[in-house]
C-alpha cells in the first residue's frame, strides 16, 4: 500500500524541515586538557615538594641553620659528640701508663701505691669526660655549633659540587663532620684545670671526624643535584599552575575542586610514606657509627620543615574537598550554601540604607572577581616567607572566610538597595497598558 503524496492530492505543500540546532557538547579537547593537567600535577606534587624543601634547606644558609640549630640541645646529639671527643682524647693519652711512669720510683719503694694507679686513672678519665660534657652543654659550644653549621651549609654545597674542603666533606666513600675545634677547645679547658699532660698530645686527623653518611653513590647524588637544583625552585610553581589551569578549564569546577583536594591529601600521605622509609634507611646507614644513636633525632630535625609542610597540605587538601562539596550541586551542599547565603544577605539587607547599600551595589556587580582576589590573598598569606605551618593555615583560612562573609553581606545590601530604590515620578506616569 502506497502512501499518497500530499502535493498531488491538493494538500499543503510539504516543506523540508529545518535542521535542529545541535546540542552544545563539552569540548573533548578541553576535557582531555583537564585530565592531563590533573595527572601531571598529581605525579609531580610529591617530587616538587621534596625538591623545593631540599633546594630551600640546602641553599639557604639561614633556613639550614634554623633547621639544625636546635640539635645542639638534643641529648642524643650531645652524647654522640661528647663520646667522640672523649674517646679521641683518651685513645691518645694512656692515663694509666703515664701514672705508672710518673710514680715508677715511688712504686718500687712502696709497692702498695700501685693499687692507687687504677683509681687515679679512672678519676682523671672521669674528669675528662665531665669537662667534655660540660663544654658541650655550654653556651660557648652552642655558638660554636651555629658557626660550624653555617660553614657546614656552605661546604655541603661544595661536597655536592665536588669540592673536598670544609667542616663537612667527602673522604673516600663517607661524608664526615670535622670536630677539630671542639677537641681543641676541650683540650685547652683541661689544660687550664691542671692536666698539662694533654697540652702537646697530637690528635690524628682521622680521629677528628665523625662519619655522617656512607655514600658510595655520591657521584650520582652530584649528578642529581646539578640537574635538579636549577628546576627545584620552580617545579612547585609549575604544579600549582597545573592545578589552577585544570580548575579554569573544567566545566564542572566543584567536582574538579574535590579531585584537587583529594590529590593534595593523597600526595601528603605519599610524602609521609617516603619520609618513613627514608628515616629507616638513614638510621640503618648510620648504625654502628658514633653518630648512630643520634641519627633519628638528626633526621627528624633536618626534615622538620618538609614534615610541617606535609601536614599543612594534608589539611589543606581536606579543606579543599569540603569547599568542592559545599560549592557542588549535591542536595546537602546546596542546602547549606543556600542557608548561609540567605542568612548573610538578610543581614546585608538590614544594612542596605546609607553608604553600605551604595558600596553593596558595586560589590554585587564585582563579587566573582572579589572572591578570586580573596582566594589569592589567602594563598599569599599561607605561603609568605616560605614558612608554612598549621597555625598559618588556620589564620589564612580564617581571613578568607571573614572576607567572604563581608562580601556576601555587602552583596545582600546591594541587592536590597537596588530592589527598594524608589521609581522616579516621570517613569511612573509613563507606565504602558493603562486605559481610560
């Protein structure tokens, strides 16, 4: 059965239907760019954080000294240095042999005096140990420690560059700390207290050093340092730019915000794992050395800035996740957001009269850019001085929240002022649609 042609039967002439406009679909290129930015940022966050810490700590003398300075008060570090200095002096001076030599003639005549040599030797060795520990606990040693570590920071860079001089240097396959000044000052203190037998005792160079790290891969470390040092300072900026670019390009920014927060928190946990593994490897490397008992304290203090930054970014990641949920289209987030917005704008509406309403009109028009500026200000406060901390995170978030509240109150005042503005009489008389 054929379908009759309406054009032949006198029906209305059919017209070619117009093509319906295509529904605008999200750009695949744009979505792919967001994914690429997030993947690259996720992969680079942990290396960037570690590289930035290393670059700042090793290249900034003030940061390095502030990092290792508190170690002078550590009982473990004091004990390690005291043990090294005391053993060095006692190894070079056989107190018991010296006493036997001094009392040789007397002991021959009075053999019972031989029994006093042992106790006298122990008393003198105890005096040496006590004087060493008193000096290491003194302000003089604290000043010496600060000065030594200032030089150590500078010479550590030379070690990585291949220079063999300085307080910290490379000897064979070991990185060593030179304690010559400590030994010399302790010897002088003992001489001043009557132990003149120590005045001309030579101390071999090998006994003036504490092995810090067995480093058979130092050449590899130097290669890594030469490559990484120039880019370490900017790698973290690149990572931040990747996160920001992903957020700008995203069509679902609340969801992207949640993803960014999760990536930051996840990388913070990854850094924690890396620090834990590195700590154990560092302790194992120093086990059996004089500095072994202090290795854990030294490691924890040396990486204290990185650990503090890790904690901050973990908490920041959680905050960003909450922000993404708050700004998203989910039912609970929308309800909370609407309640807060209506409450703040209600407060603003009550203040709409006078200068607050005038300022509110301008703020209502520019609210979006003001919120962006507030977020940028919060980031500056958090990162200013490269000394981030949990307290600074709290205050930066408090500042951002306070300013956002002020903006929303002013937006409410501006909208109320615009709505309640009286209509001029000329406009009222010209209202269309009236009939006599």
